[in-house]
C-alpha cells in the first residue's frame, strides 16, 4: 500500500487519490442521533484508482485512471445501514449531488452510507486527461465500462470499510437512472435494488416513436396556454417566410442574433437553438426556482409563455421566451446561436463544453436519440434526424457507426421479465417520460407516475411547493427500498446458550 497523495479537489475541500481507496478515514461511529436531524451530508470528495479497460486484458493491461466520487458517512450505522450508490451521468458529479437531496433525506432515515460515483469521461474522471475527448482516446466511453467502474468502486468501498454484507441500492436520474436500473440487472449480487428516475430505457433502446419527445414538449406548453403554442408556431413560420423572401436582416434584428443570418445552415441552427430552449423549460418545469441546468424561476413554462404573449410581434415574443434559458441574467445583448447551442447526435441537446463532446460520442455509439420535430404533431419547424442522418454525422464527427440494436440486445429495453427490485419513476410533465417504463411489469419492477412532476422531481430534496403526488411517490419509494434492504441483510446467527450440551 502506498500512502495517499493530495490531489486538488473541488469546493475548496482536499481530495485524496486512493490506491485503491487508501486513506479512506471516514471517522465512522455507531448509530447517530444526527441521522434524524436536518440532512447535511458534508460530502468528502475522493478519488479511486480505477481500471482503464475492464474487458480487454491486452490493449491497456492494468493501466488505471482516477475516478472521482463523493462520500458521506454522516448518517451511516456501521454494520446495520445500507449503501446508497448514485450512478453518475453525463456531467460533473457535484451537479447531481447538489440536486438530488432525496438520497440524503432517505439516508438520514435509513442510516445509510451515501456515495456519488462520477461517470468516466465526465467532470474530473478523465481517463486520458484533456485528450479524453479526442479520436483515438474516447473508445473506452461505453455504458458497460461505466457500470463496471461502479461495481469495482462499490466492492472496493465494501472491503475498505469492512461492510461486505451491507446491501447496496443504486439511484440515478435520466441517463443515471438508466444506469441504476442496468446495475441491478447486470450485478444483482452486488446491488439489492434500484431507483431509476426519469430513465428513458425504451427510447434509448430504439423502441420509441421518433415524434414522441417533441410532441410531449408541445403538450406541456399547450396545456399551459393554447395561445402560447399558436404564437410559437406563427413565429417560426414568420421566420421561415422572411428567410424565403431574403429578409435575413429582419430575422437577425428581431430575434436578436449576434451574427447576420444568411444561409440555410443558419436557419437550421436558429431553429435548433430555439427548440432546445423549449426542451429545457419542459424538463425543468418545477414548482419552485431551481438552478440545476441553469437558473430558472418557478413554473418556467408558464413564465416563458407569459413572456411570449406580452410581445405583440411574434418573433420578438419567441426571442423573449428562449431568453428565459439563454439570457437568464438579462445581460446578453444578442444571441450567439453557434456558441450557445451546438448541434450534435442528441436532438434534445448535448450542452456545451467538454462534457457535451463525451455525450455526443455516446449518442453516436450506444444511445439512440433519433427524435424528430415535424410541425404537425408539434409546434416546431421540421427538423429530421433519421438513423441514416445519424450514421453520417457520427462517421464524419467521430469515425464511428452507431449500433442501434445494442442497448436492446444487452439490457432488454422494456422486456424485463427476469429483472426485480427496480422502481421506474416518471413525471407527466417530463418529455422523457414517454420513453420510459410507465406500467409496473411485476410486483417488484414497479412504475410510479407522478402527476405534475417534471424531470426526476422525486430525486430532488423535499420542498414546501412539492405536489402531493411526489410526496406520496417518495414515501412509496422509501418503503420499497426499506423492504429490499431488509430482505438483503444477512440473517443474524443465534447466540448459543450455555455449554455444548454433550
């Protein structure tokens, strides 16, 4: 064993490189009264020396990289409490830890150790440093490698903490929710159950309707205000008409773009830029202000429609609506539509920055996201993204061809007859819900539908403005998880009384 070496950490806290998990001094004690106080996890940021390639014994040998994770033992009852493992998704792990407080609340109630594991190629868990997103270095970014990372980390933690018999429950939201369900399917001997919130396991396996996503985004806005959706459609049509007339300067001026739009490519980029704002607003339509994917007010779909309808000129109204996403600070004088939105293999948006490159690669390999808008079943301009277009884009961008059938072949999509102990939760405001499991498949593969719920609302911490539906959903989730943990606990051997009886 080598002594731990200090590695710069985030949030002003020191982080230790663990070889593996060296120096994991959690300062653990027995049952704590603090477990029932206001939950404050006091996460420690740490690093685990993770294997580069779990499935090839030759190409990378035993080479490793540092995988970041967050851990809190504040509520843990050693020897009695479970392990709650959040399977990180496509971003910095702190973003998910800071916006999924239900895990912490539940850990305080059920005396659990809490672990947030960062996904390889995201945040600071970079197998090849800043080269990780370049061709020739990104090939180890797969769902299977990520699941193996989580399994290795979980087992190393168990060994280091002397908690080999502690049941583990996997948690995740969206892509992370898919991974939590997959963890239970692939490693049922390591994970006793999973909460998969807003997990589009059908859509990503290529089993959904390509028109569903933007149809459901439209429905969110229509339910808020039919006048709003009518105005949006008219604004998009007006932009298209002006372009056909060659009045590019009018579109640029009224919509407020930083560059003068002039080509069909610019028009498609503008439409994608605007459509992406609607996607984010529908996903984040929480009943209170949030900052998960950017600062948004309470009920942002309503606020956005109000902004649209206050403007008499439709294009200016559309500009105001998307400004809720792209100009939340009010300081942007114009929209740089190529800088603020980058088209990719995910029509719902990859974001910007290095993490967006990693997600683009995943959408070019295993994750199927061929969603269209058609201006018939939705309010958006016709923007097709067929499998053929996806294949060409991915070949040009990454030199790879997608494997559309792989996720279904590997994980089953919705055919989960052999699965058990998984909760699939979805909110009816979330456009991703239509690509997920919305009917219980057995007594232990349970669907929970949350009326008035946006994207994985149930994973967020409790809030006074929560709808009653999510309060009930969390209670049911807590009860099921408690039962799974109880069933997975090793039976206590009875203590012999007196002598041998011989």
